[in-house]
C-alpha cells in the first residue's frame, strides 16, 4: 500500500508544485534526511529534492596483461621481434634466417636487460643434482618419473629457469586506459 501512496504523492506533487515531494525523494534515496519542522529547511520550504550523486566511475587499473602488452611493445620497437615472429620464414634459406635472427636476438636481449633483471631460478650446473626444498611450487616443474605425491626432494637440473628479479617498465600516463596496440600501422602519405 505504501508504494501506491508514494506514487500518488509523487504525481500530485510534480503536477501542482513542479517538484518532487521531499518525503518521496527521501524514500527513494534522492535526498538527505528531512530536517525537522520549523527548522530553516523544512519540507514546506524545500523546492526540489537533491538527487543522489552517482558514484565516480572506477579508474582503469593496469593488470598483468597490460604489462605483457607493454613488454611486447618494447620488444617490437627495439628489436622488431613481433614482426620476426609473425613472418612466414619457410621460403627463406637457413643462412638468411640465421643472419636475420642474429640482429633480432641481440636487440631483443638489449631491450630485456634494459627493462628487466632476469636471474636463474636455480643457479647450478645443468646435468647435476639440484635440491628443490626451498623452491615454491611455481618455481619448479618436475619432469620424468615423478612420484605419485608430486613432491620429490630434487632431481637432475635440465633447465635453470628464469625469474624477473626487478621490473622497470616505463611509466604509463596516469589514469589512461590500457593500450593494446603493440605497433601502430604505418601509412605513407604521398
């Protein structure tokens, strides 16, 4: 029954006074609490209820995928790595591919060392036994005859692994939306 009463109050209040009754506005959360009668802002003197302020839209936040796209952008800019990886190299000879990859590899390594400090997960000699006791599950992958519980004490080191000790990517514009463009298209104007 309350909704019908509010509907009639709203209708007649807007029809005759051109504003929403403060009691109705408060009931729907469009205004602050109604001051008591006799105060400076009583319902009789209020013209229009204040609408509730909408919440500010959330600022875009950078996530892990944004850092990955940014790193690919840097590798493309400095070494043309994405161009090389996306190219069909099957028509080229091994000598041509080897010559091209030498430059790409050198430039990509320089870009990586400029923005990341990469260190081995296990700094040991490949082929020697390495203990896995102090490693987090994400830092080691067991291969071969792994026991059923999946937690051996160690094994032969086949690959040292890599982890980023420090990451120093260039700052992006504050509050800017994430950019997914790795390399813009280039158009030559004649």
